[in-house]
C-alpha cells in the first residue's frame, strides 16, 4: 500500500494537467502543488518503520518528479547579477488595511522605479497619492488598481477583464463599462526605451460547500487579460498584479504561455506571498516578456494580508 501511494503521488504531480477541473479540483491541486512534496518524507518514514524496500524504491518517482518541477527554485539565489534597468514592485495593499500610510512609506522605501497597487479603496486612495507623491511624480489610478512611476507614463487605459459573476450567480460590476475597473495598461518611459506595464487584480476564488473550489470569475478575467496582452505591440511587457493563482494553475496558461515568471527565472525559493502572516502560496505575480529578470524577491509584510513582490529587470 505504501508503494502504491508513492506511485500515485508521483503520477498526480507529473500528470496534474490531466486532472479534470470538476468543482475546481484541478485548479486547487495546481495552486498548492509544491506542498505535495511534504508527503514524500512522511511516506519515507512509514517505509522505514515498516522496513519496506519496495515502498522506499517507489518513492523515487515522486521525489524525481517534485525535484524536476521545483528543485530549480531551491538551488542558488537565481540572480543573474549586474544592475537592473528597472525595478518593479507589485502589492495588493488590502481593502481592510488599517495603515495605508505606513504601507505607502514601506513601498517607497523599497526604492522601486515602478509600483503597482491593487485593491485600492476610495477611502485610502488619497493617502497613497499623498504619501507616494514625492518619490513617484507620475501616477494613475483606475478603479481599484494604480501605477506609480519615477518615469513619465503615457497611453494609460483601462483593460476590460469582463463582468465578475459572484459564486452565487449574482452579477457584480467588474467591467470598465460598469465603472469598476480592476486592470490597466500604461507605457513607462525609461532611458532604455518604453515598457508596456499592465496592472491587474483578477477575480477571487472561493471554497464553496456545495460547488467546491469556485474559480469562474478569476478564469474569465485571466482569459480577457491574456487576449489584451496578446494584442500588445510593445516588445517589452511587464504584468504586475494579484492574479489569485499560481503559475502552475491551468487558468493562467494564456498568460504564462506568453510571459515568463520573474520568480521562476531569477528568484530564490518559492516566493510565497499570501497570506502575509504565514505565506503558503504565491498568487501575487510579476510576469515579463522581452526583458531579462536579474532578481526576484518578496518584501516584508505591510498592513495588508498580502506581501509585496519585487523584481529587477534589464534589457
């Protein structure tokens, strides 16, 4: 039985893309895929207690699969060295953040050239604009997302990520037409040429008692955002935001097939960002195209329930 469990674990990790997404099971497994590795030492201990050679040998399968999937993230610091042309930070600042001024000061202290903020409330918007004004003379806020930059911004526009339908079927105003925007695009002028920067906050996911892992809103938003990025003409593209999914999640394939994960390219470790007190998953992403990631890291917690993520980019 131990050997069979070991083989099933290895097959589950290796063939996760084949899992049906009934009730969101496939998406849920892929979101927490790195944590399946914890089952390996547990099964190994059981094999040693039972003195089962067959189980120990069978554990080679999940061990090899997990290492091939995630081993690269744990080897070295992943940095590509040298100075960066652009340093970016993305942060879901949290609608319930009780200290937006402190969060803004923490973000400004990061020294980033570009800041992307998600889940900005009308109540806190003025605070962020005031606290970040000195360090970032250029900024735009559309709906609940905003972009602050040390360099000029142009071609600012909202990106319609489609109507958000709640888990109980009630439509919520989550489109540009409804005036509740959750994604934007802007061109950032740099000394090395323009960069197209997208800021996005995809729909939430929910665990529902009857329907399972609900991802309909997030998945629809991801498809619409992927279509917008596919039509982008600038060769340098940076996507910053809370995507409510890991890069292993099939729902984000439209994005991850076009853009590279900064964390996977030059990060150290998994770069988990949520929840802030004890991060277990990376749903806050920096995805890039046409640029090289020199370094990717997670910043200390602020007053939000997410941690900020950062990357240094060059081209």
